[in-house]
C-alpha cells in the first residue's frame, strides 16, 4: 500500500509539473487575449468572476469523484477534459467562445485539487505534510518561472492574438504527454475502506471541524481581496505601467522564483514547530502585493511588488497541511472539496467589484484588494493564533 502511495505521489508531481508548464505558457495573458478578441474591461471582469465561480463549484464534485472513482481514473479524466478546453481556446474566433470553453479548461485545475490533497494526506504522516506540499508547490511553480517568460516572448514576437494561440497549441502538446504518463503510471489504491455511500458523503459534507471553519473564514476574506485585483494585474502592468508582455513574463518568473526559494525552509520549520505564524505571514503579503502594485510607476518598482507577490506563498504549504490535518481521515477529499467550494462561492464575485473600481481608477482596484486582505489577516490572527499549543496545527 505504501509503495502504491509513493508511486502515485511521484506521478502526481510529474503531472503537476507538466500541466502547469502547459497552462502557464498562456494562462496569464488571457485577459489581454480577451481584449484582442474585442472584449471590454467589463467582459474581462466577468471572465474572472466566471472562472472563480467554476473553481468554486468544481471542488466538491471533484472530491466526490476522487473518493468514489480513485485517483487514477479521476486525475486522468480531469486532464483529458482540460485538453479539450485548451483546444477550444486556441481556435476561438470571438471572446464568447472562451466563456463556453472555460468549464472544460478548468477541469484539471479545480477538479483535481481535492484528489491531490487526499493523496498527500494518505501517503504521509502529519509531520511531513508541509514539506510535501512545499514540493508540490515547487513543481507547480518552477514552470511559472519559465513558461510565462517563453509565452511573453511568443506574444511579443507574434502579437497578442497569434502569439497566444501559438502558446496554447504548444501547451496542448505538453498536456497530452502528461495524459499519457498518468494513464500508464498511476496505480489505484484499494478503496474498500474509504468508499462511503454518496448520500452519506453529501449529507456530512457541511460538518467541518471548528478550527477548519475558522481557517476557512479568514481564508475567504483574504482571497476575496486577492480576487478583487488578480485578473487586472496583467492589464495594469501592460497598460498603466507600460511594460511589454516579455517583461511581464520575467516579472511573473521573479515572483515564482521568490516563492520557490522560501518553500522548503519554511515548511520544514513549520512541520517541526508551528504552522500558524507562517499562514499569518502569507496573508500579510496578500495585502502587501496589491498595495505595492498600486503605487508602482516604473518597471523597477513593479519588480518589488512582484517579489511581494512571490512571498504570498511563504505560508501556503503549512496552510494546506493544516487543511489536511483538520479534515476527517475517511473523507479527506470530500472535506477539502467542501472547504474550497464554500471559499470559492464566497469569493467568485470579487472580480466584478474590481472591475467596477477599475472603471473609476485602476489603482483603486488594488488599494481595495489590499484593505480587504489585511482584514483577513487580522481575522486569522484573532481566531487562530491563540490556539498554538499543538505544533502539528491540530
């Protein structure tokens, strides 16, 4: 059983790396792609809201599918559906086509998350989970260091419209390789002990533990602040500060390199001592990034903001480990799905708020994002930092 879990974990990390490489070639340039296809700023905001809504509602069924079907069938299926969506993106002739294809594109990113959490939780003891999530984050972010740079160069050379399509086609080839790898390499673990009746899983889904609910509340507030500004970051950098897509790719790479540097040392310390201070610090940087972005007028100051963007990830592996620790062992993927379902449904309208503020003044979008995220950090400190006796985060 342990050998199967270890093998699946290795395949999962390889798949995450490949699919992240496939998506990051083009994903951060989609707002500019929408504009090139004739979409207004309001449509871009609606796209971000729709994306967040799908991310929310996919989490819980993704957890149910993982619990019922097993990791192999679930993860392979999610990747296959996403590839169909990528193809529709590549050949879209109008911005409306992206809205129709987005439910397919989101299949891997959103459906697979509960299965990923559950696989790590089943494979490793509590004291090793932050480090495991750090490695998961590293293999997810290494492509973000390189792929946006490559994508930005493609867009700079071929233009936003043709360049984005070329980048998506290249991403499809990488995702197909990941699909083949998963199809032949995943091994299904025995499910008899963990497969609960569907009706029981749905009925008990709202019964999250009290500490997990408190973490969820603070997470909702912080992520709402993130959602207010996130979809407009590329537009602000390209249109207000005036950098090229290639420079924006380098800035995203800088942010992800910053994240990669801090993941492992912080996660090792968090596993050995306390997780809560690092989660609080990550929420502080969620407030700092949009604030620094709002006052950026030059590419060099923008670089400082993107370092803060990278430091938003400093406490993400400990936060994910806390979620796994606080979830019920026999229905871990379902609890994770329920957590992200509630968070996503609460957060998905944030892009519309950001769009309304953008129409008044672009910088106002990011000032509001910073203020909301700061409220979330304060909420976490008030609700979670007073209970720090258990070093595992329980």
